[in-house]
C-alpha cells in the first residue's frame, strides 16, 4: 500500500481536478455576474439560503478543492522545501481537514 | 554578416574546474579556430589546460557522449555552434547538472543508469522458451506509439534539464521513464506487473509535472513527456482496475 | 540541423500553474473564513463587502479571478496531455489559457466598476 501511496495521491489530485473543472467554470461565471452593481450580503444570501442546489454545489466544490489544494501544496513543499516523510503527510491531512472544515462551515453559513 | 563579434574575436570562456565543490575558471579562446563548443573545450585542453577532463567520442552528433551544460542549458557540445550560443563573445561551460561531478566537465552517470534499472528498463521476455523471432508489425499501433522513444541513446541531457530531478532525489527521470514506456508497449515483453509497480512508486511517473524541458532539449528530437503521459494513463487504468 | 525544439513555453506554463495554484491554495482559507462571517449576522458579511468595495480591493479580486482562470485552463491543458493520447496542438492550449484568463479578468473588472 505504501508503494502505491504516491500514485494514489497523484490520481486523487487529477480526479479532483476533473471534478473541479466544470465547478470552477460555473463559479467564475457566477462571480462575474454577481459582482455587477456591487455585492451585498442580502443579495447573496437571498439566493443561497435554503437552496439545496447551492448547498450541494458548494459542498462538493469545497471537498474537491480542499483535496486538490492539499495534495498540490504537498508536492510543492516536498520539492522546494525538501520536507518529506510522515510529518509532511500528517500536515497535508491536517491542511485538507482544515480546509474542508472551514469550507463546509462557510457553506452552512450561507445556506442555513 | 553585420555582426558585432567577428570571427577574429576572442571568446571569454568560463569552464568548471574541480569536483562538486570546484569553481569556474576563465580562459580566452580564439574564436576562429573553434566553430563548436566541443572545439572550444578541445582547444583549451590542448593549448592551455592539459589536465582538463571532458568526454567526447564521435564528434559528429551521434553518440551523445559530449553532453555538457552550456550557458545554463544541457546540450551536445559537438552539435552546438559557438555563434548560436556565445552572446557578446562569452561562454559558460560546466558538467551536466543533476549528476555528481567526477572532475571538471566529466560527470558520473552511475545514478542515471541506476534509475534506469529502478524503472525496470530491462526487457523481460514474455515467452522465454520461444524459438524464432516474435514478429512485430511496424504498423501496429503499439509499435507506432514508441517509434521515436526507442531511439534514446542515454545521453543524459533530459535528466540534466529536468527541474523535478533537481528537486526530488527519488524521481526516476525522463530517460528511465521513457525507456520503461517502450517496454510497456512492447508486445514481446512480459514484465509489466513489476514495471508498473516500479514506476508507480514515489519518484515515479506521477512526479512529472509536464514542464517539458526534456522534450524541448532532447538532441534526438524525442518526447519523454509523451512517454510519461502514456505511463500515467497505463498506471491510472491499472489502479482503477485494481491491477496495481 | 537541430532536433531539439528549444520551446520554453511549456516550462513557463508549468511555472504559472504552480504559482497560481499556491496563491489560490493560500487564499482559500481566507475566502472560507470571510464567507463564514455569514454564520454570525448579515451585518458582519455586509461589513466585509463594504470594505471590499474600494478600487484597490476590486483590482486584487480581479487578479484572483485571473489566477483562477489561468489555473483552470492550464489544468485542463494538463489533463488533456496526461489523459488523452498525445496531440501536437496541445501546445496551442498554452496561449488559449492565457487568453481565457485575461478575458475572465477583464469581464470581472468591467462588471466591478
């Protein structure tokens, strides 16, 4: 299993990327439309509160982005800071978990 | 030709002397006598620095022995014209990067070939007891896939060019992975179980970031990036099928 | 005759992909935290939006939009290289990524001001 750990992380990074591609496209379009006439909490929240669609969309988005970002950062840190081994793996998992927590908390904030 | 540097000029050449902890030393070389960078190195060794260590063999761009770092890029010195690389009459020549230095411009290719073996770049016959040739049609898709890749002569330029090789000591490198790909696609080979496991480990094909320095600089015009992409697809398929 | 292509565009595309990825990854927790302000009261989120209404912040946001767009298209390019059989026109995707990112940034700025 340990021998396959690196390729599993690679696969997770690419598969999360495949999932993120359409989500990011939608997010970019949403932002460009939403910024028209300025942003207000009322305008944003009136659309998101109680919406199962936005909850689902952003929920998936948060998990995919957190996995993708954590694995990506791990590679950069390994190569540029020469940090390797169990402590890096632990830090990666912590970053991933932290991002998922903060992200889902934010989703809960705008949807409930 | 209207150039500022005429063929009567002198080249200001910096050449690496010593081991890994050596330094660049300056030499002045008559440009007229040295059309290629290999000529420059040879002139210095013959006329100024008899102890200068460097490698070459064919001198005509076939063997890959004369690979060195010229102005920061790995190239074959016999195929690099001074006029193309000496800006302002200056040249900086060092041994290939990412490999230990034996002395001066000669590097130790041992780690390069150790990674070749680690990537299982060795043919394993699928039918060891077979008599007669195993025919491979030149038109078969798998043979076409590796048509360029099999021409690799292990000169080490791609290995020296790769940022990931520099940053990740585990990374097998473009040449070893390119070779592994030629065997993965060789119908006569039966060693893919071990080979795919070998290139799926830390430092395997997943470490390639597709920055394509290998492809940009390969003197034979090969595309290790495409070979490594082929390995990635094959490994991903095996992983998803539970065959890895 | 030189067989090496000496094409550096792919190298710089990879560098942009890495830098944009790191910046976005560092921005993400900040983004999540700001949106989490909605958990408190609307005023907290509104307070942030009011602060963000200044030109310098909008330009910074446009910068983030450009980074996200370039990372998206660069990523699509990489997925095509890695998961599809090799095609020579993949190189053109580098300039397509740049153009797409610039367009996204401009579209954002136009709507923001």
